[in-house]
């Protein structure tokens, strides 16, 4: 089986038909997954159970 050549690809310059729909579907699904992740992360991210750490060293002395 040989590698495809650019001359053999009929829609190299512009996507048409089902390939264009697949590209748009992947983009839309990726955006929806990102929105869903951010929504769930913000809903269930509990900030009240974090441990507060106080650093007694405010500045490192220069030698």
C-alpha cells in the first residue's frame, strides 16, 4: 500500500462533504467537553477543605 499523493486527494484545498462535518463535529465536541469540565470543576471544587499554610520566613537574608 502506497502513501497518498496530494494530486490524488480531490478536496485537498477545501474540505467538502462528510470530511467537513467530521472536522466541525470534533471541534464542537471538544468545546462542549471543555465547557462541561469547567462547569463540573467549578461546582465540585471545594475550597473550604484546603489547608492554610503560613510561612514564617518572609524574606531570605542575603549573604
